[in-house]
């Protein structure tokens, strides 16, 4: 209703100003009124609206209009002030419409926007609780990964985009397939990368800055069963988990090491063009 009233009031004020301030407009209206009166005289009207009555009414209106013009000429400053008082609030209301907000609702709109933004960007997952160091030094673990004790498992050193994808993979593996996962190694320093390369091709063929580990874009992971790490793919339960893990990781946009010639079932990485030194 307000959207209709404000423009209508503004147009009415403009029309009134044009009549009061511009003589050509007044003359044009008088001409139109005279033409309307001439047409009405040709029609048949009841006695109340007879041509004589209309003629008298028109004459009275003409006299009143003449008196009104004289009054407006004498009091033009007062009339102009009245028009300003009428039109200025309307114009201000129209200009400020949509920019004001009831007190106490600013925070609600900001919270709503943040919620929508969070839905668009996806939920920010948090890293799981770190396992105790002894979990990585058991005989079963060292038999498969003898240099794992000195590996870095700090999630904060991983690239945020990669860590969020990996955490989503962990959640899908846990909620849909019942596999609890843990990270064995994330970021890897250039010195450690060269050390692993010197250990032989059965460990890695990549030297410093030839692996995504140096950029926080790769991780080696395994499964937890009964509170213990299960790394070897010779275990049927673990092998099934690795295959599911590869499918979920690839669906998340990661590259799975299980498809390499030298298969590394626990490895995933987020590739970036032109990053590695060949």
C-alpha cells in the first residue's frame, strides 16, 4: 500500500505545483473545461443538470477560480512553503525506503547470510584426535613402514583445500562403510623425502620437491581396527577398505596411489599443474 501511496502523492503534488506556478497549464485546463461544458450542453440532462443550471455552475466555478488565482498570487510564498512541507517528507521516504532496518535485526540478517555462505562453501570439518606416538611404533606397523615413527602427522601443515577433501573422505569411510581412518604421514620435508628415496625404490622414487608431500597436498593413510593400525593390504578387511577408500577419494577429486604401477594404496594427493619439479 505504501509503495502505491508515495508515488501517487508525489505525482499529485507535482500536478498541483504545475497548476499554481505555470500559467500555460492553467490556460490549457480552462480550455479543456470550456470544451467539456459545451459538450454537456448538447446532451439531455435531468432538471438538476439542465444547461441553465450547468451554465450557472460553470460561471460560479469561473468566479471562484478567479478569486483563487488572486489569492494564490498574494500568498504565493505561503503556498510554496506548504507544498515543500508536503512533498519533502514524501521524497525523503521514497529515497530512504529499503535502507532502514528495525533495531535489533541487523545481527539476525548477518547470521543468516553467514549460514547461507557456509552452506555454499561446505561444512568446515575438524581434524580427528591425534593417535598416541606408540600407535605408530608397533611391530606390525614397523614391518610395513619402518621409517614411520619420524613422520609428520600435523593436519595444520596440510593445504586447507586438500585437508578438507581428505576429512570428507574419512567421514564417508566411517559413516557409510564403517572404516575408521588415520593419517600416517602428511607434510614431508625435502630432507626426509631424499632420505626415503635413498632407502630404495620400494619406498619411493620421488626426490625433494618431486612429491606433493612437500607442498602439503598429499597424505598416506591407513585404517584403525580394535584401536590398532591396520596397514598391510594382505589383510582382506584392509584390502576391501583400500578399494573403497580409493573410490571415495577419487570422487572427492583426489588422485589415489592404488592406480600407480608401484601401488601405494594408502596414498592420496591433490594434483596442481606445474607444481612439481620433474
